[in-house]
């Protein structure tokens, strides 16, 4: 199958073996690398926009009293910081990496559905322009939290339909990206590459893609019901009309919990590529790693209630959600142990991608511990909606998902550009990020336990010290990310030539390392044979 | 700015009246003032008696539930620390021992071991079961709201709380809003140093008063958006959701009378950060006296024809002030 497909492309598509010039190359892009690049650049821009919002939030929280923004703008910033980071930075970054790497890892010439690929990317700039423009309409941007709980979210001003439409567009884009990944992996693997031989990154994305297709329509349904409640006098969530605000929470978190794994599973895949390379040793227990990812994905559908313990829940439901949430620690533990065993009796070197992968290993595990604590229902009543939760999910998302993305970018950037990047600058970026991410988020555990609720613009004076520490960490972490952009731009513009294997001396395995750096425009015009 | 501030004084007019009256009856004896002052000055320190948080950990609290939660929390924490020491220990050992720069040679045969993989799947399951059993016991206790001795209906509004007493306090009914000094200081560019404000953002005009040693049941609901009622020292948090009545109970240990503070923990709009909860725990006798005073005051106000928040009928419609604020 793959053989026929790739030879067909080789023969009939010669007029497409060079990129178009100028803007047309990007507007009409159908090439997986061009689209991957656009996704990654878009994600980086969103990372800085969402980050700028976080800087304002941390500046306001630097000391008690309101100094910079009023509470309404503060709530708008927290809400949109989350929406932008989740849907604009983390998810598109993973889709970008999938676009670049999956065809190259499975020995395919391109993604299976290139025009849909183009469409799924180009929706995003419009979706986020719409979302960001809500700051300038009467009533301001959405300020009810990214979870959009009604009735509060229904108090949003004129921006409400814009917000809903933007979310719909993001969802459509994600679903199309996911379909493309599944079709590509299922149909375009090189001959001989059976599923269990497939690299872990492609595996993690295959499972993620199914999660996306399963839950994004649920989110679309939930926000559409909000829309009709707001404009068409339905009462899905309005108790006065017989509706039920808690039902929204159930629907939302049925999407929301798998969404959490959508943002971490591809990072698991990246770490499973990077650690073996720089340990010079194959991944330990590769098959059990795949089963672990699949189990986590399955469990993610039946634990959503743990977000809602404090909203009132039958006793049996509390016990059910507690048990299954705790159970997630088992496959997650297997992954951490397997990664550790991968390093055991290896030969470790510490290039930037490895440094980020190691920081991921330690800090994601800390996020896992606080997750386990949060699963304990009685304790969750004390943690719920406090800064302890904020610390928990930032630990799994920043040194988790985002460090995973950075490890991937530093791992494959020389492959993409054909140039080695500035290692010293990249390592500086790593050390500053790894230190300040902890200064930023670790004290938030203390704040939450000491009683500071989340999503408040101002706080009682006893929370001042840790907030100051956290803000200082935040400013330093934010500033350090400028180095990331500098390393990338420098690497695109030039640098020492990278070889095909890039990480000479280490042990990069996978088909992508058999291609030149940068790889040919159509990755594999002739499908490689996998033995 | 000045217009907004004026408006906020205006709408709080009736509340103001009740506060001046409340000052004689509502506020606790002197030692509580000292304790409150102590807390405000020391900030982080847990002063004797008031088991509030030490600034970086959960408070042990003053109810059986809060102590059980604290115990569970610390148990899970130490389990996590133990696992972390083992796992991070192995990782750090590997990072030090197996360095390429130190000439380590990779053992490419070490790629799979069914035995260890089964071991590190079973052990976590055992640890989790051991953790889940005591947790389940506490959940059973939390859910048991039977035989409560005092019920209070707590209604969340944007942005205040209403307390309606049933049982022994039948007829007592009032609103609780952010204290005025905090309310001025929290304005953008107010120029007031929050450190100079008494219990900045954690003080109210009319605290909820409850007796110690009594099983108090709260029935939580909301008239607009979702709020959440939380007093960390009681180990008590539950959402107040429109159209729902959630239950919650606690029993403050006798001898732990005093002022306990908390906040709304569910984002509820602009002033989410400014609707604190203050609970004044008194001995059962003092509580009885307080109820009598409240009733007498309400009767007197009704006789004068003035509408105080205590007597205003509110069920079913948001209070006037909330309407003004949300516009």
C-alpha cells in the first residue's frame, strides 16, 4: 500500500517537488514541512502573547492591593491566558511537531490529506484574531474562566458569540489535524513498519488523535448549548427554566480531562525519543510504554468527576472518581520507571534536548505527586480552587507539556534547518527556565495550602511573601524565553552544518535520521523498507 | 473613581446602619480582637489557639473533619516524599554514574524485563489501595449530615453571602459583605496600604455566628452564579450553585471559640476576590444570647418601619445592591 502510494507521488507530482515562492508557498501550502513550520511559528507567537498576559497577572499579584489592572481586566487576562496557552500554544505546537515528524518517522512522503492540513492550520490565525479582538469589544473579553461555567460565562458582554465561534474554529482545526494524523499513520507507513515498530512519538500522537476526535465535538456541543442559552432562550444550564448548571460541568470535564492528556501524551512521545538517544540505549519496555499511554487515554474518559468533588456528588460517585483517578498513577508510574530504566546503565550526555527531557522527568513527576494528593477526595476539598491546584496543573503543563515541546524542538531543529544551533545559548535557556519555573510555581503550593483561592486579583497580606517570590520567578522565566526565540531564529539563518544523523556520537534511532538535514521537500519519495 | 466610591457607600447605607448596631453585639470579647490583631501583624505565624495555617501548609483546624483531612494530607504527602526519594534517588544516581563523559558504556541489552515491570505495576497499586481506605472512611464521615443541631441556609450572591438561621436560630437572617475599610483599600490606585487595614480582604460587616461543640449543617445555594463557601480551619468547602442545595457540616471543638476566616473559592465575576467569609464561634450560651439580641433588634427595627437586611424578604430575588453592582 505505502509502496504504491509513494511511487505514485514520485511519478506524477514532479511539478510540486519545489516550494512555491513568496507568500503563495505559505498560503497554499500543502507540504507537511511548510505547514508544520507555520504551526510551530504560530504556537511560538501565541506562547509569547499568552505569556505577556501571565506577566501582567504576576505583576498585579506581586503585592496586595490593586496596582495595575481592575478585577474585570484581571479576570479577562486569566481566562484568555488559559485559552491561548491551551488552544493556541500547546496544542498547535504538538500538531506542528506531528506534521514535521510523523511522515518522516513512518517513511511517508507527506501527510495523507495535505489540503485539509492547509485548512486546519489557516483556521487558527482567524480563530485567535477573533479571540484576541474580544478585548476591544463592549463588555470586554470573556472573564468567567477558561472553563466557561454558566451562569457566569453567560454574563459575558458582546464578545460572547465571538468567543464561542473562536472555540468552534479551534475545535474544527484540531479535529481535522487529528483525522490527518490517523489517516497518515494508518495508511502511509513504510512497508515492514508494523504498528509495534512505529516510533513512540508517532504512537503517542495516534492515541492523542483519537482522544481529540472523541472530545472536541463534546466541547463544541457544550459551547453551542451556552450560545443557545444566551441568545435563543433555551435553558440547558439555566435552573430557572429547568436546566442544570452542573450538567455543563459534567459535559465540559468530559472534554476537559481527556484534553489534559491531549496536552501531555505527545510530550511523553517526545521524551521517549530523546532519552534513548542521549542514553545511547534503546527505550526500556517500549511495548509497555505504548500500553501505558493507551491505558492513560482510556482512564482519562472516566475520571472527569474529580474536577467537581466540591460541587456536590453522590457518595458512590466520589469513591468511583477517587479510585480511578488514583489508578492513573499506575500507568504514569510505569512510564516514569521505564524512562529511568532507559537511563540505567546507559551512557548519558547532556545536550539541550536531553536537559529538557530530564527536567521534564523530575518536574512532571512532582506534578504527578500533587495530582495524586488532589485525588484524595477529603483533601481535595481543601485544595480545590486554590493555588495548590494552580501549582499542580502548571507543573504538568509548563515543565511537562512545554518542556516536552522544547525538548522536541531542540532535538529536531538541526534536522529541520540543516544547521546546528548555539548550544551555549540553548543550555543557558535551559538552566534559566528550569530554575525559574520552580521559583515561579513551587511557592504556589504553599499559597494554596495556606488558603489563597485561585483566580483572585488581590489577596490578604499574609500571602504577600510567596506571591512576591512567585512573581519574581515568573518575570525571570518569561524573560528567559526570549533566548528560545533567539536560538531558533539564529539556527534558521545559519550555523554549523548538521549531518543526517545530527547527534553524531549519540544514538538517534528512527527513519528521520536517515534523511539529509534539511530533509528533501517530499520526505520519502521512495518508501524505505523496514526489516 | 470618586463616583463609583460614592455609589458603593450609598448602596451600603442599610448595611452601615446594621453594622453600627452590630458593633455592640456582634463583635467578640476583647481577646478575639487581640487574636485578630496578632494574626494580622504576624501574618504567617499561627498564634496560640487559632489553629490557622502556618503560611505554607494546611491548617490543622478546629473540627474533627479538618484534623482528619490534615492527617490524610500529611500521610499522602509523606508517601509522595518517600516515593520521590526512591525514584529521584535512582535518577540522580544514574545521572552521576552513567555519564558518557566519564566513559560509561551503554548496556544495550537492558531493554526489557517483564519481572521488574510487573513489580513496579503491583507496588503502586498496593500503595494506592492503602491510601484509598482511610480516605474513603473520611468521605463517609463528611457525607453524614444526620443529627445536625443547627442548620443555616447560606446563599451566595454577586458578591456577598446571606445567612438564614433555622432550628435554634430561627428568624435570624442577614447579609455579610466585605468590611468597608477593606472595600476602600482594594480599589485600583486607592493609595491605602493593605497592611494598615484590619484583616485586609478577610473581614466582613456581619460575621456568621455559630456555637462551638454543635453539629452545624449548612445548606448552600446561590441566587446568581456559582460560588463556593470555604473556611479552611473547618475543613469545609462546598459550592453554592443556583438551583441546587448542597450540604456541608462541621462541629467546632469546644474551647476553640474565636474568629475563623475564609473566602469564596469559585470564580463568580468581578468581585470574586472580595466576598470573604468570617465565622464567629461562640460558646453555646453566648450564641443563645446573640440569637436573642438579633431577634430583639429585628423586632425593634420592624416596629420602627425601617428595613434592615435582617428583615428584608429576599428569597427569590437578588438584593437591590447586587443589582446595582452588576449594572
